[in-house]
């Protein structure tokens, strides 16, 4: 669904984006003609059952996958026209990814895991600043095995935002966490998004998380089935988990 945004307000757009895996009778239609505009700085929560196309859309927006048909635009540039090298540069310079499982390097400390990004980003923030944003300064020199699940996820957030991405894509960031820990992670995520004015999309099965968003998108059968705009954004502490 499209908003009435002018180009200066739009961070990301999709037009007629479809994704088909396989061929013939075995073909799986993961996305079916998705049109969407995302405003710069907007926080969007995406809901929908497994297999509804949420993760496929996020992967295409993040340059990890390509649509079978349709077009994707980031700040006016057509991602679907990029070659592999240009897509790699797009991801490196503009996109931060946060997944359900933290993907930290076990043999590296929290500080060193964040450094993996700051060493290759063109204009990164200081590692200490990234860890401070997620309240992990005292744990900077701990290894993942010495951190709780919530702390590991906050390291993953620090790593994702340390390169100052314009776009933060989160796929079930609290899916492996209990409610108390999940709320702490969401507090870090919301704080970072607001502090950095980052355009943020969060996939979740947890309907309560929708209350954090500017806008909520509901997916079903590869289509954007419904959307709503929150008149009031709750803080993570106000959520009924």
C-alpha cells in the first residue's frame, strides 16, 4: 500500500514486487505484487503467519535477495537494477540487519564483534558509543558465552547500528527471548532508532510489539493485506506482552 509521500520523504519503495521459488506445479509464490512506501525515519512492524512473505520482503529490501519481478527503490535509486557488487555496497553502507539468532562470533568479545562492522564501514560510530546506546558498556570485554540471551541480542543491535545505517531490518529480534528480556531488547532498539533517526522495519509474530510502531503492516499469502497507523506509540515498558 502506498502513502502520499514526496520523494524527499521516502526512504524505500516497492512496486509490484513478486517472488517465486521453483517452477511449474512446484512453484511457491512467496510475494505477489507488493506495493509499499516507507517514510524516512519511520518505524514499521510487520505481522503475519509463517509463509506469508514477511522475511522474503525484508531480504529483498535489504539486498540479500532479488525479486522475480517488480522494482525496489532506495532513496530514488533502483536496487533491482544493481549488480551484485553494487548490492554489496548498498548493504554495507546503508543497511543494518538484526535476526532472531544473534550470529555473534563466539571467540570474539562484545567489543570485537562490533568492530567487525566498524572496520569496514565508511563512517562508523565509535564502538564504545554503539555499546553505550544499548547499555552494554560494562560487558564490552565479555565473550558471547558469558552474556545472557538479551545481552547477546543487544550486542547484535550495537553491531548493526555501529555503521550508522539508514535502514534497520529486524527479523524476529525477540523471538528467542522471554518477555522481560525481550522488553529490554526492544527498549534498546527503539532508543537507537530514535537517536539515529533510522528507518526501521521489524518482523514479529508477537502482536503486542505492533504498539511500538508508527505503522503496522499485516501480510497474508504473499500480499500486503491490511495496514493501520498508530495514533499513539507505546514504549516497550507499556506493552502487554
